[in-house]
C-alpha cells in the first residue's frame, strides 16, 4: 500500500501561500513570523498557484468516491454536493436493493464517526477514478487496523520509564541520531510531549491537559558519545507557562530580575515572577489592554506582537499591537503610561534606545516612528516601499531599519527628512538586522538565504555569508568579540547546521550539525560562554562557545520558535509553536 508523507511543514507552507495569493498580506506576515513557513526550504516554482485549494478539491473528490461507492464497482446516484464542512446527507433514491441502502447508511455513519474522531493519519494514494472500489474499502480497513496499532504504540510509549526502554522511544520518533539520548517522561506524560498517534513523530498539536507533576529528584543521563547531559522535563528543572485557550507569542525578560513579561492573542500583558525551580509558580500579574483599544473594529485588535522592557526604569515596559497601536505601561501600578497611536497598520516591533530616551516602532504601513519620553511622535520620511520588519539602535541617536522591500536604511533622529545611508544588495525580503558589540558593523538576514555585513560609510556590503546546504535563517554576534580580536558571528541553517564565522573576513571557522531539522532561534548568554539553539526537531541545546560541544539538551515536544536567556545565564525561556512557554534551568547538573 502506497503512502503520502504529510508533514506540518508542508501544510504550513501551503497555508502561507494561500494567504499571500489571496491578498491577506498582514495575516500572511503574522503567520510566517510564527511558523517560519518561508524558511522551510520549499521553492515557489515547484508549487502550483492555488495548490491548497486544489489539494482540498482532490480530497473532496476522494470523499465523494468513498461515500458513493458500491462493493460491486458501481456508484450510487446522489445530487447533493460533498462539502468540506458538515456531514453529507445523501439524496439517493430508494431502490429495491436493500443492500445498497444499507451500504449507503453505513458509509454515511462512518463519515460521521470519522468527523467526530478526526485522527491524524497518513493519507493513502488513490490513482484514478476507475480503480476497483472494493480495493478502496480494503484500504480503509487497513487504515483502521494501522491506526489501532499506532494508538497502542502511543499507549506503550506513555507507559515507558526512562532507562531501559529509551531506545524504543528513539525508534518510535524516527530519530536516528547518534549523538544524544532523550529521557522519557514518566506517567503522566509531560504536557510538552506531543506525539502524532499514527506516525509517532512530533507535530504541531494542542497541548494535552495539564496536571501538576509529582516532584522527583532531577535525573540526568550522560551520552557516552558526546558527554552531553540530557534531561527529562521534570518539576525541578523546568517551569511551564500556559494560559488555557490562549497562545503566548511574545515575551521579554526583565533586565536584572527573573521576571518574564508575556503577551498573546488576548491582548493581556502578564508579568510572571519566575521562582527557583523547587518553588511553586505564582499566578501572573495581569494588565488588561486599555478600553480605547475596543474602539478598533478588528478581530485581532488586542494581539500583542512585541514586548520590550525599559533598559533603566524597571517599572516600564513597551508593547506593540497588531492593530497598529503601541503602549507603555507602569508595571507596579498596572496603569497606562503612554499610548502611541500614529501607525495606520499593524505594528510589528517596538524597541527602546540603549539609554531609554526614545522608543522606535516598525509597522506594516511602511513607516518607522520615533517616540520621545513625552510620547511625542517623530515620523521619518516614508522611503521604504513595503512592510518595515525590524529596527536596531546603534546608540540613542542613530538606528537602522529593514524592510520587505529588500533594503536597509540608517537614520539619525535629528534628520527626519531622509536616511543618512542606504544599504541595497539583498535579493529578497530582509527580516532581521543586528549591530555587533562595537556598534560599527551591522548584520542582516534575508529570505534570499544570505547574511550580509555592512558598515557605516560603505554602501556595498563588506562580506556576504552564504552556504550551499541551505539558507541562513538567523544570525547572532558573539557578545564579547571586539575589534581587537575576531568578530565572531554565529549563523544557523534550514538544514540544522550551525556555523561560526570570522565576520569581517567572511571565513567559516567551524560548522557542526546539532539539529536534524531547521533551526528557528539562536542566542548567546550575556557572558558569551554558551549559546542556545532551538529547532523544529523539538530540541533545545546549550552549546559551549569554545569547544562547540553540546553541554545540555532538552526535549520540549514541540517546535521551538524563539529563545532568550535571563540576566545571569541561569534560565532560558523558550516559546513553542503550540503557544506555551517553557522556562529551562540551565546547567541543572551543577
């Protein structure tokens, strides 16, 4: 029996293409920010326009064939169209053949049962409409048997204890990795372990119901191949932040405290005081979005897109919203400090200047606005021709902006009429820019798969970093590198490869493959000794920045979308694709 390999990456990319082709530009951008669909390595020329609709139509044709097929090869006449939503009610005329009526009733009942259960299964390939219908029925029976076997396998997986049956878990997850082991959560399973019941592979899926885990001593194992410490997600080395029914998509650590701010689709700012891992997590402080947001008639008016703590006044935090508005809150009182409402479309980023004198907002309306302490807006010339995707401060006066128009501009807030410098050279949308520790060089990442290094005063890039094994998806400067030594830049690939570069020379100093799937996030801790990587293979690795060996590995059970270290490099926050956030205890074996 032939199979069709259905992956969540493929579905995400088709949804992304559908949104773009239908003109839903803002929705497509937000979806791409969360799913990284454009970075999955699929080539647009290989995919037909309207592919998602065509696939759905073909699925409906198969459903029609299944509902109206007889075992003798004939079909049942029915004038009611088979629809994507709802249970099909057939209008086939009554005939003396009671077997045909019974078969139709059974088929419709099976359709209703299938819609109620909705299991995720591998799709079976049907060649032509003239295939024997009896074989189709036999394949459906095989589906059911295969599903039962795989559900039994999942039950066995959940009953496994760490240690003796570790290899069985690795086989079930189709992970042929030679360089690490994954401990299995004991029953009840961790909410982070989300496994497809039929393929035993991690998928984007809603989390299972929460239960308070029984506290156990931290257990760890050491891989004989790499001396990597790998941990189970138990109560002593992780904390789960989850809001029932909501997705937490943006977060920010307080600069000098273990306090995490989170925002999501409900528009509520939540302030979590992260305790030691042996203590109980308290309910977060909630700051509701202000009433004036309700005046905006849009379904996602309250969606918080970005958060940034004030660098010196730890009572202030800035938030940007999907509807184009931005706010500054006073955390202690929970009151609105400033409302920033000049943008005409979604605000994607909001960032304080290094000393907190000003705050920048980047928007889908193609504009960058600089706000002073009093909330006065300084609008700059509209030179970008598309969505402004990122901004980066050089100091409290000069900043850079990048856009989907493939360009990067340098600005001086004293010269609002025009940018002071234009950087052009990317062949596709630029989605990220970052200054090096010396603030002399700017790294940019683009959908063209390249990372370019720029310097003020040179219109052409100093270096263009690219590889043959896949596009560069993210880049991070080593926080302790400076002009007196090699400026180190770490980049990650769709292929799961990490490379260490001498940025100004354009030389790759080291490359290694800690992940099996594309890497979504990479970040150094503040002291520069370690960096963390998060991937679609559901693993978070802590890697030594000198030896490039994996120091620790954590399996989180879902796509890791972004990661951030706390102020003293003892905790890592990671957002997952399912809308939950894990707080990981770094170096938990010490």
